C-alpha cells in the first residue's frame, strides 16, 4: 500500500459499520483533523450546457491524491490542524452571493425521458427536493422513508401543509425550480477511467490495497449524480457506459449554494442532519445513520474542529466489536469505498465525527457506531460550510 505522507493526506481514525463487525472510532491526537483550503464548488453547467463532471458531491474535481486513483478532493491543499485550532487555512462559509454564478441553468439538452415523467413522479419529487437542499439521500425513483422525511422538512421550512405526498401548494413551491429533471450526459475519459475493482470485506485485506476506488463506472456515475446504479440502469437499459456514450442522468445541480448556517443539528429519532440559521430555521436537511445500542449517539452540544478530505481509516482490533484480538492494526487507504467514505468532519467529542459511506443506499436505514454517517455527496456538501468552532447539537 502506498502510504500518503501526512502533509498530503489528513490522517484520522474513523468509525464505520463493517460487514463483519461494528467499528469504534479513535483519533490520532497529533493529526486529529484537517481543513481544506479550497472546498470544491457546486456542480455547474458548462458553456455547451453539459453538467460538469465532478466528484461524488457533484463538485468539480480539484486534483487526485497521489497513490489514490479514482478519488478526489485536492489533498495537496490540506494541512494538519490541531484540535480546536482556527489556523489560517480553516474553511469558512462563503458569503451568500459569492457563488451566484453557480445558480441552476437549464442544460443544453433535456433527456427524452424527461417528457415521460408524470407531474407527481417520485423521481421528480426526489430530484426537486435534492436541488432544494432537502435531500432524500440516494435517488432511486421510488421514494421511501428518507424521501418522506425530506418532504416533511421542506414543507415545514416553507410553511406548507405537511403530508406524506405533496399537495398542490407543495408542488407549486417545488416547481418554482423549473429546470429539467433528467438530462443527457456524455461520458468522458475520466468518467470511465479506472481502476475499478471489488472492495475487500475485511480490514486486513483492505489494507493490502493501494486505494479503495469505485467498483464500476456505474457506481462512480451514480455517486456523481446522487443516483442508485439501479436507477441508472433503468434510465439507460441499453447503455454500455463507455467513453463518448450519451446517457440519461438526474439533473441534481442545486438551485443555489447551500444557505449560510450557524448550527448543525443531528436528530436521532428522525435520522436526519439539519443545517439551521441564527433564528433556528432549517435551511437544509440530509438523511443520516446514527448510533447503536453499543455505540450510541453522544447526545449533547459539540463543535466542529476541522474537515479531512479522502481520509485514511486506522483499523484497531481493540476498538472493533467481535474482531479477532490477534489481528494487527492497519491503515485502510483512501477512496470512495473506504469505510468512512470521502469526507470526515471532526468533532470535539473524542472519537466521533460526521463522515461519508461506501453504501449510500443504507443511509437512514441501518445502525452506525455512534458517528454520523451520510452519503459521500451529502458529507461533502456539509463540509463546504463547516468550520472550526461551528456548533453541533445531537438530540433524540
């Protein structure tokens, strides 16, 4: 395994739900968190109308980590920051109008399938909620508990009548965003470039890899457009996913940059992470997986200490329930299929953080080890506005 040097890749011990065991979290005090001086921009539309290809968050890639093919995040711009530090490279939210140029613009070509979507299609609802910053999680065109929670939060935020399905007034508000739901996207050489390979099940086998990249083009494109591979297959039944091929994808570019927020609130009972403004109004919401009986969510008030991009996970069998005590410690390399995903937001609560996942379909539906797990793209979005000393409230 190629081991990233500390000044290139933030190193932190992180928690994740592994197939064979529940993992606890621990953090190396010397390099507990890092901040990214150049947070990626939101998904944009190029001059030709094509959505710009980017990372799992939909953001424009800022570089690739040495020895970590298939991952992004600009690790060359990350520097170690001591816990609680507000060093000069600490990330701060941009002014509300700073990203006016990334406001949603109708792409050059709407996909033919867009015309076939019913006005009340679950896929249409999911995409509009995602673009409004009330995320349903992985978009699958079916809906479910994450979509219902996103809808309820959207309705409450806009003083609309709550319901399990949108009423006329809710659709009217959602439809203020009149950009297409489905667009055509031409696969680039970068999109289809590997390596693609299966992810080992066990930490000791993961540690033997030089990286944990995507397992397939479909997985990579699915994360880029916040969609399940199954939905991509449904939208593109005859696709081979080769360079130059034009496919149909959900258009998930947000209507605007994430609104300014002063507080992160994690609600265990609702399985959501909310961004709130100074008045306590919810301006964005994302589904999360939180806690278990053995590793409960740490209820209380905490703070952000920093953000690590493309983190390395430090496996310690002494912290893993059900692990073999004879196992050796190991460093699990970075990549979208790292057990903690592509983003780690470190907290003042020791051993805990907000992070991504290699399994977006399970967010909001399974247990974690106390940490707050999100889709890779949602964690990346929250990381853009997170800054040292930002308040994080965890509640039931």
